[in-house]
C-alpha cells in the first residue's frame, strides 16, 4: 500500500493517507473531512522521500504545486516569514 497526498480546495496543505489507488485515497480521506476544508481537488502519490519520512512518523506537508512549507532554503523561509509579518495586522 502506498501513501497518497489528498488536496482540499480550501486548505493549503494535503492530508496524508495510505491507499492502494488514488480513488481509494479519495474515499478514505472523505471520512477525515472537516468543516471548511472544501471539496477534494486532487490525490497524488507521495514521492519516495516523503514516503520515507511518513513511515518514520514525520509530519509531511505539501502544497498543490509540489513545494513544501517545511523544507526550503533559509532565504526562502525568511522571505515567507517577512511576507506573513507584513499582512499580520489584517488577521
């Protein structure tokens, strides 16, 4: 059984679920849907690096474009942090 990343319309990161196929991943994830998540928009098989991390119990999050909010260069993380800080007063 493989690991799948299932993406929601209103969430920036995916739900991780073990499944044999993408359709099975969608149906299994449907049970974990919470209010405000929106509809399921995609189910993709996790890449080998993510699968290894998931098996070791590490929390893996991916955006729909394949990028990760967890991994990245120090510069890209700092840029994202500055951008979030610029809009924090709106929250």
